[in-house]
C-alpha cells in the first residue's frame, strides 16, 4: 500500500464555484483540470485539449490566483484536514511518496543533481515497501537521504496544518464579505511585503 504526503484538500464545491463564479467558465466547457505543469504550480482548466484558463506560477505570481492561494495557505481546507490522524511520522502504509522539501538542509551531498523542477520523496516503511523499491530502483534516480531531512522539511510529515488566527478569522468573515475580500484582508500584510520585494528586485 502507498500513501501520500497530503497538504490538505479543499471541498469540490469550492473549486466548482470558483470556476463558475470567479473565472466565469461554464461547467459544460470544462473537460479537465490540472494543478501542476512540468515547470510550474499553475491552475489549468481545459476544454478537451484546449487550455482555456491558466494561472500564473504560484511561486512567481503569488497572491494572483485566489483558488491556489487560499489552498496553499490552508484557508479552504476541509475541517478534517486540521485534525488529520495520518499527518505524522508514524505512517500506515508500505511506502509514503510526495514532494521533498528541505533537500540538502541537513546533509550536504555534491552527488545530487540539479533539480529545478523539484524532487520526490519516497519513504519505504516496511520490508514489503523496501522490496517494491528495490524492484524498480534501476528505472529511477534514487539518492538516499536522512529520513529526518524529509520529516523536518515537510510539515505534514510531522503534524496536520494548524488552524491559525488568520484561518479562523477568514472562516468567520468570508460568508459576509466574500472569499476574495476576506482572504486579502487576512493576508494584506503579506501581500504588501510581497509587492515591495518585487519592486526592490
């Protein structure tokens, strides 16, 4: 069995409402949705093979796409995500997979290649998991790292997302002033700092 390092899940209704009411795209025009491109974290909406909406890269166009930003900041997670029993080092599967954050923070290694588009974390947790990885290791580029490096670099390998004061305030006011206004109010200081940094650069 394989599990994922999950960062939380917004409701499907929030996504449907966002596409219909904010992006003004009718449901019958949407055939598929993507959340990542090879080179970017971008929300993409497709009509068959035609791209009809593409957000800017989350990391280079922060605070521009409402859906992606409320998700990445945890504002629109399901309530169960804040009390997830699986977001901890003790896993329940044979292998855990996900993004590897914090690579190189604990142990320098000159043999790790450049990874401009990210690198994956694969944690074998049982003997069965180790056997499965050994079967496919010749088809992968695998580099052994301290398990603490993966755990310390990824919050969801330590604990669930915290429902901080910003999130709690957002959840109290968004029904009255709308999601967009509520989110911007809750992170207005971060948006100002982000824009100042962009100007300075």
